[in-house]
């Protein structure tokens, strides 16, 4: 009982840290976008965490952890149905590390993150109503179905399992994603790239001659605070994914997480300095996030040296990825696609290259996993967003975009005593 209490307390602390990440996302997004859209960005973030948690209660948790199912799709029923003992008390043997209620709340915090990633990518020109519908469908259905494929014991979890003549499992392999480089970050990233493509770029982002115009965020100090909050929250994101307070596994995970974040920031800073001939703080910040996303799939499997290399490569991917995304005229105000999709893919594949699971077989399993989630998320997000585009429309008018979404969508100003001309 004492061990369960210690483990459960650690898991609840980690749940709080992951919840705190939503403040980090909010700060990052408003900092890297313009003042006139601050209320709109904050509204979306608040909507995502509140409605996302309710959706996860109603359908998401039991879609993601359906119990017995065919490995692709299952549903354990609506709402929560906690396991009880014969006396009607909560069954504390649900898991060796935490209770049923803690499991739900910890996983619920993850669920909302996928939609938050999309929020940043579509900032400053998406209609709030259709976006809310997208969140309901994507977080309520697509995310948990994808989660069931690995964390719910689905076909990617059992990929490569070998059995003896008595049908007893003798060797387990499978796709590996410790804390969600693919299951959370790439799930958000794939939807983000589809949404950005269907929406189109912000007015003035790309000149007629094809050159990229820099649209400056209005509060870089707030964005910096957001990144530091996210780094802190990642101690819960990855540390909690150990699913216990095991001192060895937890401390190693926090070390690899921090080293990857640091090397990701330094990698992006060095490469962007050579590329842009200036010290770009936003690249530095996104490099840190890229390192964090990159290590998330295998934070428990890597040595400190592995973590530094993975983070460093993620930082380089950030700089190159942002340039490629601009080349394709995809407008991502906060760099969400480079951070969460590209570095999510890299981190997932890195499990097959570094650490305890390194090997060609594991690398192939990782590739299969990346492909499976790409298929689910691209098709799922496209169906939802394309339908919304053809029915309700997903982009605000030119006048609304130029004047700012805060006044038109929300009837208020984030800074009523301090207004800049941001057209």
C-alpha cells in the first residue's frame, strides 16, 4: 500500500505538470502571434483543455483503452466505470503504479495536447466555430483510436510478437513510443499540416514574388516564458510516463529529457546563426521544443549521450524544416509543424537507431508506426476539415483578418489601454 501511495502521488504530480503545459502552449502561441489575435488564441486554448477533458471522459478513455478488442477499433462504453472489489470499494489492484482515477486524469491531459498543436498552426485566420467542431471530433474520436493502437494494446503494440506451440507469448517486440513523439505530437502535427494547407497563408505572409515576409509576434518575452513552462511540464509528460515513481527509471528519463532539450536549443541556435546571420531567439526556443519532442519516444531507453545526439539533430531539423515549410508556402505562425511533426517523426525513428531497442527490426517497426499514424491522422483530419470548409467555411473574411479576430470573434481586446497598428 505504501508503494502504491508513493507511485500514485508521483503520477498525480506529473498530471499537474502536464496540465501546466497548457499555460506554456498558450503563452507561446500568443507571444508568437499578433496582439490583435491574443484573445482568440487564449479562447481556443481554454476550449481545448476544458472540452477535451470532458470528451475524454465521455468517449475518449474507453476508445483508447477498450479492453478486449480486435487491435484496430474497440469501445468500452460511455463514461468512467471504475473497477470495484466485492465490497464495492475502489479496486486498488487496478495497476501497480496508480489508481484508475489517476490513469484517466493523466491520460486526459495528454489528449488535449494534440489539438493544442493544431491551434498554434492555424492561428490568426481560422473561424472559431468550425475550429471548435474540429477539436470535438479530432480529440473525441481520432486521437483515442490512434492511442488504442499502441497504448491500448492494439496491433502496433503486438507487432512482431512470437508465440510457442501452446500459444504463449515468448517474445514481444512491437512499435515503441514511450511518451508520445508519435501518439501525441505527430498526431497533432499531421492534422496541423492538413489544416494549414486547407486554410492557406495569412495575408501578407508570402509576397507576389514568392518571398517570405516575416510577421513578428507581439510578445517574445511571453513566448520565452511559455517554452520554459513547457520544458518544466515535460518532466511530468515524460517522467509520468514511467507510470511509477521508480527512482532509476524516473531519474534517467528526466536527465535524457533535459539533455535533449538543451542540445536541441543549442543545435537550432548554431545552425540558424549560420543560416540567417543573426541570433534568432525564436529558433533557439523552437529548438528546445524540438529536442523535447524528439526524446519523448525513447526517453527511458536512451543514454545521456544518445539524448544529446537526438536533441542536436532535432534542433537542426527545426531550422531546415521551417525553411522547407516556407518553401511550400505553408504558413505556420508558431513552427508547430517543424516541432511536433518533423521532430516527432525523428524521435520515433531514433528509437530504432539509439538506446536499448536499437536495431533494423525495431527501426522497421517504428517506420510502420509512423506510416500508420500518418494514414489515420491525414485522412481523419482531412475529412473533418474539408467537410467544414465546404459547409461552414473555415477561414475568416479578409476584413476580420486584417482588423484582428479579437474584436470580430470575441468583442474584446487583450490590451484595451495599449493598441498597436499591426496591419
